């Protein structure tokens, strides 16, 4: 059965179609949750919340406007952000003053980390750093959008990204 057919059936609340969608996309959705949450249990909770939203709002999905994977991934990201807000009583952003550190380095094949290793490093970042890093680098949001979503200043978003990159760079230097 084609994805389009499965989605049409899922829109009609067909449980087999919903299960098929879940099995097709669960790994990617869970990886998104792992990037935002600091442990597997929280990631599972955030994914559960996302699944409820995905299947309750699936009738709003329009294939003309984009792919199901992108649409559902946005819901997962938003679910993770809601989960973090609910469970941290506000994002705890570190306001230390630092120069913005931007870097791009060439790495050899020996320097490549597995997805699991990189995910673990991202999970170890403080929540503010991790959230801004994920939104900017992995989800493609701008600093203006991040500031609006997280209710922080644009400068704080830039600072958090800079600090997250610096910490990740330090972690990479130890591993590599």
C-alpha cells in the first residue's frame, strides 16, 4: 500500500493505517525526541504526546503543501518543546557573556561519529543550549523564529547556539 493510501485511511481513523504510519516513522520521530530530551524516558513521553497530536490532527495534513514526514516532524518538535516547557518550569538559559564562536572544520573519515554518539553529546548539553542548537542547526529555524518560539531575545538565541557549539566542539576534541 502506498503512503498516500495509508494516510487517507488514517484520516478515517483506521487503526491499521495509523499503526502502519507509526511503524514507518517511529524511528525518525524518536530520534527527534532524543535530541531534545535528556533521556530515553522523557523522549518516550514526548513522543507519546506527539503521536496523540499527529493522529488527532491528521485530517489537517495536506499533501499538496508538503510531505507527511515534514509535517509530522514539526509536530514532534513542537511536542518536545511543550514537554520541555511543562517539565522545566521555563527554559533555563545561561546569560553569561561570551564572544560568539563560529567554526567550520574539515574532518576526515576517521572523525565521523555515529548518530548515536552525536545524539548522546547533544543530550548532554544544558537544556537551553540543546534546544536552541536543535531548532537552529537541525530544524532550520532562524534566530528570530527561535526567539519567538522560546520567548527569549534574539541575542540569547545566538548566545545559546554559540555556547552549544563550543561545548560540542570541546566534546568532539576529546572523542576524536
